[in-house]
C-alpha cells in the first residue's frame, strides 16, 4: 500500500519507519530539512515541503495514495490547514491527529475518515491497523501476544466457529464477535460504535459485517490470516 505522512515528529516518524519496514511505500513530508535528512534512510521517501502550500501539495501523488496521515502536532493551525487541503484534493482515506477536544470537532467538521490520539495510541499499533486490509484494531499484551479485531474475511462468512478449528490448527482463540452500529453525530456525519455480541460459541455462525476479536501469539494470528487468503506480515 502507499501512504503519505505529513509531519515527522515522534508519532509521524515512528509510523513512517514502521510502515516502511513492513514493505509499504511511504512518502513522509515535513517543513524541517533536519527531520527530513534524519529519516531519509529509514523511510521510503522523505520530502522537505510546506504541507499547507496548495501548489506544492498538488505535486504529490495523492490520487495514487491509499491513505494520508496528517501527524502535525505542534502547530494546530498548520494541522487544520493541511487536513483541509488534502480533503479538498480528494485524498482517498484521510486520517488526522487530534490536539485537543475543540480541534477534534474541527477535524470532524472537515470530514476526516479517522482521528488518532498519539498520547493514547502508539505508532506501532496504528502501523498494524493501517497495513492490513481486514485489520480493525489491536491491543498488544506483550511483544509477542495481542488481542486483535479483524473484519471477517469473505472466506469465513457463513461458517461456524467450530468449523474454523482456530485453537486446534493455529493455537489462537476467538474471544467474541462484534458489529459496528452507525449513527449521526452533531455535525450530521455518520459515525460508528461497536456492539459486542458476547462470548463466541462453537455453534455460532459468522455473519457478513462481523468483526472477529482474536487472542494469541502474533505469529499464530498471522498464520491464520494467511490461511484464509489475507496478506499478513
């Protein structure tokens, strides 16, 4: 996948390095040449430019980019301007950093697809979430074990939990399933919230739109995903 990351602060640089190490193409931009030089060997492409300048931003391959992440954290005005500019230029999937509650409302009004809070969420967690098509979220328990949320792959729709033999074949456990309910926020934008469907039972039939909540070793989870045709790292 292809990514543009705006801002090479602590979060943006860590995310760029993680995604590059996973084999993705990353264009990271920052107004500081010092930061651009510091990460040019660790991130696919680093460019020194002003992300609020429409003329220069138009030169980026936005239409060919899967996800744009605006990670500017020190300058709230620059964050809003860059986010609005990428939205105007029709970024496919736009994610921006929330600096405070009021700023988050502005981002919602702009119409971003997702908002992140780096003081609460690690760059590694987001790199996992962004790098896998079916990946919804993850909660690392240790360096090797996680609880992950995965949108159900098409190959599993209509099968029972017992038929998957997840514990026997892969040594992982399906804890639960959930679905996201949609609602309109105060700006009239559609948001979503999870609806937990209880502990998974052997006879439960997996449905379209289910999100699987899986626990196990990261390597075993990846083996399971590959077995059902999902590209995993």
